[in-house]
C-alpha cells in the first residue's frame, strides 16, 4: 500500500510536493481505511480524489508516478550514453539542470515498510537510497551519492545481505542500483523492485485503448472469476448489455490497412488477436452481437478499465487513474470508488487515486475529508498540491458548493464573459 509520495522539480512541480495516503484522526467512514500494524498501528486510505482547474498539474502528478515505475522497471535496458527522458520544471529564465527528485514510502506484500527515492537528471542518477522498517525501526539498506558528480560514494547497511559491492561495480551512473540489483537476482532488493513492477499501476488519460482493452480481454478469457466480475460491472453500468464474449481471431491481409508498411504487415499476418463482442437483448429471447469498437466511448472505457480494476482489487495493489470520470456517468464513477471502500470486495486494501472535475463526487457520504486533495498553479506556473484538511471544513459542510465558490482554491478564474463584445467589435 502507498503511504506517501514526494516529488520535486518535475514538470509543473518546482518545489517539494507531498501526497499522503495516511488517514487522519477522523472517525467518519471507517470502511474507507485499512488498519496497518506495520505502520505503527496507523490507518491508510483506500482511495483519494484530486481536484483542480485545467492545466493545474493533475496529470503531471500521475505522470510523476508513471515515470517512477517505468524508470525503475526499464533503467537497465537503456542504451549507453542515451539521455534520460526526464522533464524538470522549465518555466525559468536559465536552463534547469537541477535533478528531479522522487521518493515513495510504501508497504509491500510481506508487510514491510520501505522508503525508496532517487534524484535524476538527463545524464545520470545523482542520488539513490532505500530505508527499510522490517521491525518498525528504520534500517538504511543502501545510499548512493555523487559528491563531485563523477565518482559515486556507496553505503551499505549491515542488514542488506548479498553481493552489494559487486552489484554496485556493475551499475552505470545512468542506471538505478535497485533496478540492476533486481536484474542480478539480489533477493532482498528483488522484493522491493517487485512492488514497483506489480503493485504500483498507473493509467493515463490516453492509455485506455486499445492496449488495456486487449489486456482486459486476455484477463477475461483466461480467468473465469475476472470474466464474471466484468460481466457484473457491465450489468451495473446499465449499458443495455446482457453479456460479452472474447474471441481469438487471426489477422489476415484483409484486416490490415492497405497503406501499412510491408515489414509490419508481414509481422502481423497470421498473428493471433483477441476481439471483444457485446451482446444486446432485442425483443423476447433475441440478441444482437456488436464488436466493442462499435460501442459507445463509455462502454469501451469501462471495459478497458475492468481488467486493471479486477487485478488491483484481487491483489491489494495501488492504482492511479488520470481522468477516471471521462465518458462515464457520475453514478458509475461513484460505484467504482465504492468498490474500494467495500471490505468484502477489497479485503487486501487495494487503493484508488484519481483526478476529476466531477464535483458530485465531493460528498461526505463517499469521501472522508482527508481523502480530498486540490492542485492549483501560482503566477509563476508552479503547481501546488494540498489537502482539503488545510481548510478545516466542518463534518457537515457542503463541500461541492464551497469548492465551486472558491473557498478551497484550485478553480479557474474566468472573469466576465467577453465573447459577445468581441463579436460586436469585429462587426
């Protein structure tokens, strides 16, 4: 489970930004939290929602988490001397060469708490560290620092077993030690790497199709429990769908565009693919079957989300979703959130973090006050993330109304309408 995220100098986040899933002392909606004895008996939140105006930085927060996961997963696969694709804060007069900074605190599948972080610029890792709390007390397992920017200094704690020095010697300046240790079968660090590889999931606003639809289709085809969960989700959504099926098809020449490059065409012909079909009842006892591509955007989006949602809820993972509400009815989004608040459906403490503009979800019956966050930009273009708790709202406060009135910030200031006056001036 995610405990805390820190980012600095990444895209629109210039200063250190902290996002926390630690529950406050609020006693409302206890089902929205999970008790964690390995975190000093404190509770963590099962979900969180982030509000803010357009271009405030909500997607950049998701991008930061996505970068962390992908960089940890793939840093050992990078070509030598190729630049690291990092995006520091750019709205400055001089080129920004300072490293971007990241740290994540989490509890893994073996109920051990970790703090892992690194600093990185376009050329190399400038700092990296890992602190473990296997018995509640901090143990520094390793630290890596480039004091003069050329030669690294290493520290390995006595609780980190294995061939640490040998792995360090084989780790390039532009590769994470954690990633390389996992690649070289370091047992202790392999467990940490696995959390980032499996337990931390991010879905961007532009990543829902067709990849995730294929992913969901594969999960449904090979797992009957997942298939049944998707079937129930489609029924709840009231899309007029009675069932769905996944068919394994083979690409033929006719399936491919005529202008597709010959090399790519030759690779796809005779390859297997999964096609999804939705069944719609028409009349008494009759059905019409339509391919997923012919369905509404909402149906396609929900199906694409269904596979990752099933995985996350089944395994107790953490899921970030950019614009969860896109093409989905507010009541359906509410239903998806409530899945994470239901301890029978979510017994392993899976977490959902998403951003939205839908103020109908800003409801004290759905979210505790410590589950609601805001992002806004200042005049210098810097994003600032802060919790609703900073405003000490009353338990019965009309949160949506207060937000739209500007009580908590993070809304656009549109000014007076000018469109008609502009048209008149042009005339």
